[in-house]
C-alpha cells in the first residue's frame, strides 16, 4: 500500500507542518524546546502543546512564551489524562497541518531537523521519518554523565538505531524512530496512537505503519538533543516502565517481537533462578557465579570503551552500574508483567 499523496499548498510544504508536543511537568525544558523550534531553518506553521495536568508551572511558562513570541503560532491544550498517546491524539486531532511532527519536551531539535524529516516524506512508500538522538546528561554529575553515555552505547540502547547513529551515515529503514514525522492522513487511517499504551506508543504506531506497507526511515543527520534521566532512581523507574509496557504491547502484536527484546528478561530470570537454586544445591553456585562473572566482564569492557572514547577514566566504574540498572530494571519490569498477567503495574 502506498502513502497518500501530498496535498498541494500554495504556501509550500512547511505551511502545512504542525508540531505536536505532549508534556507533563516540563518547566525545566519546555522553553528551550520552543526556542529550538523557533530556530528551525524552515519553521512550522503551528506548534501545539498538550499539557497532561502539570503542577510545576509548565502551562504558565508556555502562555508567557506565547505572549513574548508572536511570530510563533503556539497553542496550549489541556488534557487531564496525562497519558502520552491520549495527548498525542488530542493534539494531532486539533492540528491544521497535513504533516505532523511529534516532538518531546525533553528534546531540542537542531535547525535543519524538521526540514530533513519533511523532505524524506516525499520518498516512495514512506510512512514515518525520524532522526537520531544526541543524548545530554540530565544532571551535571558523574552519574548524570554516565547515564547519558551508557544509554547511547549498543549495550544500553536496546537495539534502537536512533540512539547509536551518531549523527552520520545514510538514510536507512528501521523498526522505529523517536518523535516521528508523518502525514495526518496516515494517522487517521491507522486510527491514531493506541491509548491503552502509555509507553511504547511510538514503536506500536510505527509497527502498524510497517504492517500497512509503508517504510519507517531514519536520517542520522537529522539530530535532536535529548536530555537523559539525571539519577539512577529515575533511570530505574523509567526502564521498569519500558519493560512492563513492552510486554503489554507484545500481547497485542506478538509478531513484532525481536530477539534482542527477550535478552534482558531471560537474563534476569536466569540470575534469579540460579541464585535461589544455589541455596539448595551448592554445586549450582558455580553456574551462578559464572553467569555473573561473564556479565560483569561484558559490561566492564563496554565501560572501558566508553571511558577511552570520552577521555574520562572514572566512567569505567560508573557505566557498568548504569548498564546494570538498565538491564535489570527492564528485565524485571517485563517479568513482572508476565508473572502477573499484565495486572501488576
């Protein structure tokens, strides 16, 4: 199936682009994001922020920004639910443009970001386009920097090409992209984002795009700065949610499963089983220690590579901890969903 043909517009393609931003308690980041949108070399026709019930003053910051920058057509929608796909559907439904670019309040797209993504939509059978992440620390500390570096490493990226693309390389077809750009007609045809999935909503939408016969394209040169979580606690909560909701999505779309998605859950299960078994059968302790030793060697090797690349030897001690938090949190969240049948969140 081919994507819908672009709708002609006398104002050119960018007079038809609506940027939609779901947000919740993003007072620290929202103004910087809006500055980045205003700085685009081809600014969009409108920006719609859908606030999911912020309590930190985010709506007031947006309203103040709107009054100070009349050149930007900016609107604020209130969405009591706070769920990302609900906010996305509300914002896209209100969008006037026939091309929608979804952005995240934690991101700051570089000046050519929107232009590159919109240009790619004219390719044959293209459904969604997206760019790469340049990940910045959420906190100016060694832990904050280690988190940002670790989640860009292949061991911490979970197979997400946009995390490790590095800003270079050719446009290529991928499973998913963050903050995709697509035609509103495609969103309508597919029934919007699945509002039952507050996490993994992008991956699930892009899976249905690919099932419809369209392609999802990544341009590594279209870069958006993304701010990572700043503490290990925030990171752990984030990845428990990722793991839990990934399983929930797989219940709806089993054929979307990738082998790499099984690895953290299988690893955490193996560690738990061997740990318990070693208490009853001492000979199992050897296998338990061998598994942990192999894992430690792998993550330490990755950490040393990061430390060398970043010229920061202290990272060799911090990055393994971050990778362990990512893997054990994601795997534990996935197992919790499986054990509870999707009932314990």
